[in-house]
C-alpha cells in the first residue's frame, strides 16, 4: 500500500478525530491514487524496502492530499447568491 486514508488526513492537517465524511473522502482519495499507481505499474513490483518505494509513497501522499483538497476548490464562475462582481454572475 502506497498511501492510506490516515496519511491523507494527516497530510492535509486534519487534527483530532476526523468526521465520518472526512474519513470517507480521504479513503476515496487514497484508493484512487493507489489504483492509479497499480494500473501504471502494470504488475511491476517495487522492492520493500527501497528508495523507489519511499519516493513513490511520498508522491502518493502528495497526490492523495491534492485530491482531498480539490473537494474544497471552486470551479467556474460563482453563482449569483455568492459574493461576486455583477459581471461574473449568471
């Protein structure tokens, strides 16, 4: 396993006991990254322990953390009820 939900939560700064929603989202992000790595490796195995595994684990943690934070990201123009200049409202 390259990244876990607990590592994702720690990486994004969730302190204390995470909510069920936070844990569920971190689990989904970790699973997505894990799945992508397995697919990309195409059956190749990384030696454990090795520098390659260490590097891959760090990259997986960063990728899963980025995926986790994407849930908070705003995409597109804000809706009218949100504070936005009139020119940007739809």
